[in-house]
C-alpha cells in the first residue's frame, strides 16, 4: 500500500513534457504580444514625432514668411527680374524678413528656404543672416542654418497673387512689379507626404503701397 502511494505521488515523464510544451506555447504567445505592443508604441511615437515636427516647422515658417520686408535690389537689374529683394523659384525662396524674438535674436534678416542634401538624404533647411542694409543676398554658405524637417525627398514651392476669388499657382514668381500674396509648400519625406501648407506673405508697412507691391521710394 505504501509503495503504490509513493509511486502515484510523482509525475511521469510524459506529463512533464506536456507541461513544458504548454509553457513554451504560452511564453511564445506572450513574447509575440510584447513585440506587437512594442512595435505599436514605436509607430505611435514616430507619428507623434512627425506631427510635432510638422507643427513646429509650420508655425516657424508662418512666422517668418508672414512678415516680409520688400527691400529694393541693387541696381541695375535684369529685364523682367523683381525690383524687390525677393527670389522665388520652385525649389527655393529667398527674402528679407523679420526673425521673431522668441526664436533668438529678433530683427530683420536675410532668409533662404530650400532642400539641402546631407549624404544619402536631404533636409529642409532655413538659412538666415542679420540684414546689414545690403541690397544683394549674402553668401549663404556663411549664414546660420537650422534643419526644419529631416529626410525630405521632395519640395515644391508655388506662388499666387490673389485676384478676387481666383488663385493661379505658379512654380516661380517672375512679376517684377508686384510680390506674391501667398506661397504654397508641398513637402514629401521618407515617411509621409505632408499636407500642403499655404502661408500668406504679409509685407511690413514700410513696403506696403496698398496693392501688394513694394515701395520704390526712399525708406
């Protein structure tokens, strides 16, 4: 009787193998669930970073493009070129504007917005330099720079001058007598296509002649 009781109190090898198999299945299931949770959190973090990058870049561009100082270019100018210190192409825009004090040293600055290649990718970069009264754009290689958006793969800048309710977007601005009223920024990155950003180009009062143009007289 005692011998049979001792024998029945233990586990057989088959029972131990079954338990180990079940534990392995449970551990694999838990590991897969943990990986899924980690990947989901990483994707959420990436989306939050992209959303924050988009918000900061849009706010900054709206601040500096929203206050243009249309200074005159150095004479003589080419026929058909703008008489203001403003250059607008499909891949870059240069202007004189005001740096808000909350981003550092405030005041009028030269600005340039364009893609700049960094090894295998490109970044959306803003270059700036304090405006010295010069009527020509500076050497941008010597200007300060900030990366607004990393890993950009495409940039398209378009310009429009409002005429009533109609807006005709152009990939470059060649009107020598008037500046555009709006700029549309289309940006594509490795991760996502940004929604188009439309910014009103508001001129400072010193250069406002009432029709969206610029002052040709003494300032």
